[in-house]
């Protein structure tokens, strides 16, 4: 598995014989998994998509003015604790970073986009509970 550090952005290869949840970054020594979604911009999103191997990437596209997005934020955070380390959860503020949201074809928010090996595996729009997010993600990864 290879995963991007949420603190410094370094790509870290995680040995198969060790618990990935306990992994520390080789560069900055911070935890690779925090149990919380990571805020990204266009560059960060691209880096996570390109460099994550052996794990999926789940992106929440949201905006601060969106009521359903704000309501889903704690659910998404709770889902991170259940889905890591097999899934890296990211958040993209579409108001602050409209270009990547547009490039992904996002037309309604909150939007979830699931990637595996840099390819879109599934998408969904609308408010979900934490169990729904976990279930949807697990079904999509099959």
C-alpha cells in the first residue's frame, strides 16, 4: 500500500506485515492515518489520486453555504474512522476550489466520488448518514 501523508504530502509505502493504522510518515514522522478527512485543494487532490496505491480515495465535494453539506460533515468524519486505512477520505471545498469540482463533473453537492487507482469507481450526490457512507463505499468497492 502507498498512501500520502496528510501533514507533509509525502508518499509513504506501508509494509504489508505491519498495521497500516499505526503508520508514521517517513519524512515528517506524523501519523499517516488520523481517522479524520483531509481538506485538499486541486494540487492536493491530484497528489492523493496519483500516489495512493492499494487503497481507495473517497472525495466529499462540498461548499460552506450548503446546508446538506454542513449536515453531512460530521457523518463523513465519523465514516473516516470506520473506513481507514483501506480508504483515504478527502474534502474539497467547491466554492474555494471550483476548477477541480468542475473537472470532475460535479453538478450537485454534497457529492461523493470514489476513486481506485486514480479512476472513478462510483459517485453519489446528496446527504448521507455515516452508516450509509460506509455501506455505499464498501458496496462500490465490492
